[in-house]
């Protein structure tokens, strides 16, 4: 069990911000104190050691499974391929636009109301 810091002159422990309180029996302790930590399906339950009341359930991980999947090597490879394809597409679009401007074919050629060059 992690004991609270004793910063006061009288030697009594000061309460930390990360203190859990059991509403059933009034037991209190730091989050990393004497609470029973029980892993469950997708969470971790903090249980009072005195009355066995479940105080809170917290996710096992701070990031969702989708976020974890977006940080792996496969996701990095996918982002690289996607960025390369976007650069290639932009260069092809620019090349076609430059060729059309060089040849003199405008975007409005062949549309009713505009003369063909």
C-alpha cells in the first residue's frame, strides 16, 4: 500500500487529489493504495478491501482499439501508400492541366455556347 505524503508540520498525512473514497464504508486510500484491482472483460475494477464494494471500472487502456490499430506498422504502411497515391494523382492532374493549357484545349471546349478552338 502506498502511504499518503506527510507534508504537514503535525505529521498527519495530507490527502492527495487522486484519493478514492468508498461510499459504503467510508474507507479512503490513494488510487494506487490498498484497493483491490480486478481485471474484467474490457475494464479494471477498483474494489474496496474492507467491504468489497466496486467503486469504479476503468478501461484497460486509455486508447480505443481503433486508435491502437491506427498506430501499428500496418497503419503506417497504409498512410505511406495513401500519401504516395495522392502525390501521384496530383502530379497526373497537374500534368494533364499543363498539357491541355499547352495544346490550347480549355475545360469549356465543346460545351454549348462556347466556340471550339
